[in-house]
C-alpha cells in the first residue's frame, strides 16, 4: 500500500467503523440489545451492546478491498474473513440471546481449524526440545493459542475502553515491528485493523455509549491471533513480538483462569475477579485502568517487541522479561482470587 493510498484508506476505515457503530447503537436501543448491570458487572448503567459489529464490517470490507486491489495473500484473507465472521456471527447470536458455552467453544475450535487450514503452517520459531520444525505439535499448540486468543479477549472486555485500547496499541505495535523486521507492506493489515477499532473506540471511550459485545471481542481476539501466526510465518521473530504485545491481556486472563480452576470454580461462568476489574474498583475509574493498559503496551511492551523484531533480543527471553512484571501486577491485584478481592479495602 502506497503512502498516498494509506492517507485515504486508514481514516476512511475509521470513519466507516464510527458510522456503523453509531448505527448499531441506534438499532440496539430500538431492539433492546442492552447490557443490564448485575452483581458480576463492572458498570452500573444499562448500556447498548454488540457495537463490535462496526469493527467487524469495517475491517472485513477493508480486508476484501485490499485483497482485491493490493494483492493481499489469499490464505490470510480467507483465514481472517472466514474465521472472523464465524466467531462474530456466533458472538452476535450470544449478544442477542445467550448461547450455551459448548456452542461457543465449538465455533471457536472450528474457526481455529479453518485458520490453520488456510495458513497451512505454524510460525517459523524455535521451540525448546522440538528443533526447527515442531510438526503436528506446533499445529496443536497453534490451535490452542487461537482458541485461547478468542476467549481471552472476550474475558478481558469488562470495563469501558480497555479492549479497544488494547487492540489498537497491539495492532499498531505489530505494524511497527513488521516494518522493522521486513521491507514489504505487510504492516498495512494490522494498521487497517487498528483504524477500524479506533472508529469504535470513539463510542466506547469511558463513559461508554455502547459496549463491544461478544460479536466484537471474539472477532478482535481471532484477528489478533491470526495476524500473529501469519506474521510468525513470514519471520519467526514477529510471532514473539505479538506475544509480547498482548502480554497485559495474556497474563491477566491466564492467571485469573488458572487460579479460579485451582479453587474449583467454574471457569466459564461470568465473574469479576480479573486483575483489571479489581484495579477499576480500587482506583474507582475505568478510564485510568484502560489508559494504564495502553501506556504499559506503548512504554514497556512495545520497546521489548521492537528489540526482538530488530534481532537485538531473543524472542523467548524478551517474552519472559515482558511478562514477569505483569505477573507481579496480576498478583498485586489478586487476579482470580475472589475472596482476597472482596476482603481488600478499596
């Protein structure tokens, strides 16, 4: 994509997503697609949901346009469009009328399988003990990673603005790392994605006028997961870059899940024991926590990812360095420890 074309395409996608989200908000209000607060909610005012439709339509349209006019690789287009739309459709159905967890999970597995079939490979990275080609173990790990990416972005969409800010900073960081590691225009795909999310964020920035909903959060997770695997196929360093960039969400969601399972709780049930949810209660602000995630991404995780992209830092070591302080923060806010959170003074 040329610079001049980008000057038109990137703001155009953001404006399209903005307009579509506004239209979806009016539709949600008219048809009562409303998120009503309950004891597990982090908000107190009934708010329209399913605003992620704007992201889905804007990015998919941009993706198909770029594929048709700019020579985007067909396997990437098929993986993003096919898996993304499947996850989004099931998410929208869940936003309208809650679906059983097994139905959602089956759709996520199918989406992951479709993506791996389209991409026909795993990232070119060295895995300890597996040599240069991880084979079927690599495919299995990639499938688990994609399913987890879809779900962790769903789990982490619990306060105003946090998911959109995370997605934008991660995608922009991924585009920057691509430009450092490679000389082609592959950076344009994550940047188009970031622009589509930015159009939605204008409506979701605290205090939110509409929520992303499962239609958006699952789609965002699927896109980021697929882009990270595709980038890793082109250059093994880039997979580690993306893994570093999603560190805030990865650590909070994984720590919370593991601690809840350890305590015998039903991990698939709605709850409010993530570290970010506790932080929003302690600091009494969605905006502060959402912006803190963005600042951590830009000031801590992005420099490490850029060092990996440039070859100055090993990917595995960079990921460990990136995650250790995040794990400390997760424990600082009692991620997954409901009892400790309830007894902590706020």
